[in-house]
C-alpha cells in the first residue's frame, strides 16, 4: 500500500474520520468561545481602565486588571492549561468539569488579557477630540464612549482581533495535553497507529491552513463593510 | 452694535489653571454680556485655548476660580456639567465631527440626547423627528442639505467646519466658543466659515472667538481681549485697541500679525 492508501484506510474504514470531525468541532468550539469570552473579559478590563476616577474601589479594580493582564500574557498558555486542569480545578473540587469546557475557560481568560490590550490601544488611537466633541454637545463620558469612541475603536481593531482569532485557533493544538481530542490529536492518533507520518500531518497542516484562510477572508469582508460606511454619499 | 448695559451671561472671576507646575492662566477675569462677540487674541502658547476649555470645563479650573454661567458657578466640581455644556457650544480648530456618524446624525445627536433627558415622557419618535427637521433647516441655511447622509470623511474642511458650527447651533446654546475656527482650513475656505460666524454675530449670538484673523476681529467683534502669559494684558473696543494699543507687548504682537 502507498502512504496515502495506508492513511486513507485508517481514516475511512478505521474510523479516523470520526475523531477528525470531533477534533474539528472541539477546535472550533475552543477557538470561537475563547474569542467571545476573551472579547467580553477584555472589554470589561479595558473599560475599567478608562473609568475617569481615582477613588479607591476603582483603583483596586484597575490594579486587578493590570495583574491579570501581566500574568496571563507573561506565562505560556500550555502552563495555564496544565495548572488549571491538573491543579486548580481538582483542588476546587471541579475536576469533573468537561475538559473541553476547561479548555474554553483557559482560552477565554488567556485571550481576555490580549483583548484588553487590543481594545485599550484601539480606544487610545481614537482622536481625543471625538470624546471632547461628545462632551461639548452635552453627552456624558459614558454616552460619548458608547456612541462615538467605541464604534470607531472597534472598526480600527477588527484586523487585530482577526489575528488574535487565528492565533487562538492555532494554539488549540495544546489541548491534547489535557486529553481533549482536537484536530492535531485526531491526526496524531492516525500517525501513531499506522507509523505513517507524512500524509496525516500534511493533511493536518492543510486543514489548519484552510481554516486560517477562511477566517482571513471573513475579516477582510467585515473590514470592507465597516469601511464602506464612510464612503457612500 | 451692542450696548454695554446688557445682562451679563458669563462672568469669569480670578480664573486660574495650572498644569503640573506650569501656570498657564494666572488670574483671568472678564464679564461677557448677551450678544457680545469677544475676540481673543495673543501669541501662541499664551493660554487662549486653555481659557476656552476652562469655560466649558474640558479642563478643570484650579480651586478658587469662579465661572458664573447662567447664574451657576460651573467651575464648582459638584454641579452637573453636562447640563450646562448643553447651553455652551464649542467649535474646534480641527472640527471634531463624529467620524462614525452622518452629517445629520452629527447635528441631531446632542439635541436628541438632551430632549430625551429633559422630557422623559415624550415620545422618542417625535423628538427624533423634531431634531431632524431642525437639522435640515440648519443645513439648508448653509447650503449643505445634499450632504445630510454623507460621512465627515467625504467633506472638505470648510464644509466640515460649517457643519460643526451648525452642530453647536442645533443645541440652542446661549454662548458659542470658537477655538481658531479657520486655522486648519485651506485659504480658499476661510471666507465661507467667517461669513457664517459673521451671520451668527448679526443674529445676536453671544460668542467668544479665539482667532488670528485680525481683520475679522476688527469687523465682527465688539470686544477684543489680548492674552499674554496667562493674564489679560489689554482689552477694549477693537477699533481702539487695534488703532491705539497701549502695552508694549500688544504693539509688538500687532506689528507681527497685521
Ligand atoms: N493638557 C495639558 N497638559 C500640560 N500642558 C498643557 C496642556 N494643555 C496646554 N498646555 C500648555 O499650556 C500652555 C498654553 O496652551 P494653550 O492654551 O493651548 O495656548 P494657545 O491656545 O494660546 O496657543 C502651553 O504651554 C501648553 O503647552
Ligand atoms: Mg490654541
């Protein structure tokens, strides 16, 4: 049998495709939910930073945000994942929680730290005159933020968020360390059981590439739609 | 033009503003009456913008400063400044139109927000319709009705500034502040903006205008104020001030700009 035939027989009759589909699903779930949770956490952390007050409860919140961002960005995702899965969750009596859900939580927290920075710099990139003009027509700070500054910041950061999504997607390959079947794991199994490595890993690389190209294309479309807003008369 | 016994609408008393250790405004006092058009002149960096920005609290004045606007001391940090800002329009050097809003939305955003807050029971639809109608009337006045649905990035500087002025007008302010409204414009667009400001002056709008257009100041203002190093060094009727400057600094300044 040729290399490809070995792979194909394991993939089809051998049931490898079932793992592949499960892997695809898990990879997608972890990357997408991680991104969504990350966006929510990141927005909250970034917005706390922009509260124009120096009262102590606000200061404490800002401090917590800083520590969170520093720690999560300063350690590898794989370490965070191992720590949560093998130490923190079992210690809190949460060892029974589904591993995919654990991965989603870790990816969400990790991505939240990066998103906080992305959103913060996106807001900072909006001309301060926009906020001032909002205040000058009688809008409050938060109204100006919501109606004027954030929509402009969002438009600016769409490409960066796209990159974050692509990074997350590729990083999902670390979840096999906590026994989640993802795309990488599914091909890994075929390779290890057939001792034929070339075709499964090439197949894996192509799968990732197609996903990444698809996301890039989606981001481009979204960007173009947001830009068109400005041009039409 | 204006008689001096008009009601004072904006009274600034001992205004001070310090950035870190830099004393930008040292002790500024001035009374502005209804219908006054005050031209603020002075060398760059002398605190003209800071003065305007303190008037509507874009900068917090130092403690002890008093700005009585509409019988309220808006320098007091405890008052609701949003409410008072609605009565005080601001036109910026760089226009600052809301980039994510159409021209029409730029003009109606403030008025709709204000009306909804003032009258919680009113129907939103009616308020929006009223604001739109008014905005269209204003656009008609400046000949830009066809730009109602355009975004600011598609407009020329002169169009942007005229829309920024109309945005301020739509709030029915009692005073409008202008910070070098023509300084960022190409020369051929300066005229259209000055013309609009002149029309506002003729209609009796109270205005404070920081400007380097001395000819315009002489023609339109009824009071000119010369700022230098954080104080008002000289003030008076423009014709007298320009024809007969007293201080050495003002003479020096005028010799450079005229
Ligand atoms: N936010 C600020 N922080 C620190 N210094 C400032 C700030 N705004 C203005 N200044 C300083 O205050 C001085 C007066 O500035 P400004 O009022 O803009 O002058 P003008 O408008 O007359 O040119 C300048 O030296 C400027 O650098
Ligand atoms: Mg200035």
